């Protein structure tokens, strides 16, 4: 079954992370668990998920953040034994169906050996490189908006 079909079957508001079975969990801490992705981008694609329903990274408590980082580091190290590259993808916020996010529950993807662009997107040769003037504008915009 394709991922879109599974989502339609389960319904838009279904949270699969609240229905994970014990035998699906490959690692577990007090506040998190690690499972293989049910819809992997590549082989050995893992998810690190808070046990309690959380929408935003900022909503994690300090002890949860410490545990989360340790778990991400642990599994990144394990994956690096056979994969040269690991991408860490944070999915937080609510689903608005604009970015491909499909679950209203904070989670992290550990994605080995996968480029950050899809085949249909621009490759690295076609990507824009900002000159100094353009880059200064981008820096100012980011500082104005986020700092």
C-alpha cells in the first residue's frame, strides 16, 4: 500500500505514534522510543519519537531534551557504522499539508545516505549561490526576523 493510501485509510487526525506496538520498538528510554519508519525514504530510516504527544520542540521539558539528544547521538553513531551520511530531519508543528508532514506529533527522522533534495528538485549544480550583496540581504532578513 502506498503511504497516501495508508493515510487516507487511517484518517487525517490519526496519530500512528500513539499506537506503536511494543514489538515495533527497537530502543526505548523513559521519554522516547525509536522505531523503523513505516514509510521509509531509504533503508534503515529510523524515527525518534516522544512518548507523550508534543507538537513543538520548544514544548519538550529540559530532561526530555537531554534524553532526546542522547538518543539521537546514540542512533546516529550506530547508523554511521554502515552509512557514511545521516540526515536528521525535525518534524514539529501542526500538519498543514504543505511540507509533506502528515503526523501531528513531534518526531525526528534519522535518514541514512539520502540527499536532501528529491530527484525532481534542483540538483546542486543548478542551486543558486548568493553573491556577497545578495547574501548580506539574506543575513539581514534572517537577523531581522529571528534574532
